[in-house]
C-alpha cells in the first residue's frame, strides 16, 4: 500500500481534520478514503485505487484501521482482476 500514516489534526486546535494523504473511514458511508484536500469544514476523500472524490463532514471521519485499509486494497485488487476498474 501507499504511505500509511495515521490520521491526525493538520493544525493544532483543528481536531477532526486529518492530514492530506491519510486513510480515514467515512462512518456515514462505511467507505475507506484517502484525504485529498479540505474545503471549508469538509474533507475531500477518494476511494482506494482512485475514482470520484466525495465530501465528508469532520464528525463522520475516523482513522482507518489496518484491517479496513487492507480490505479496501483487496476489494480494489479483486475488481481490477475482474476488469471492472483500470
């Protein structure tokens, strides 16, 4: 997998705002995403392996566990082997 860093605040006093490049779980959708950026209070996430970004509220995010990251990577590898994604 890519550089795996735990999610943490980007700036002191900005709890709930994970660093860009970290893996988080969007608890509202149940999807693991990589933080691509921030817009206002929201974080922009992209699925493991790429795809369309989505916005997530800070109270819906938590650091993804190693098992959740592995599950996302496995799902992507399986979809790729079936020709569903490039």
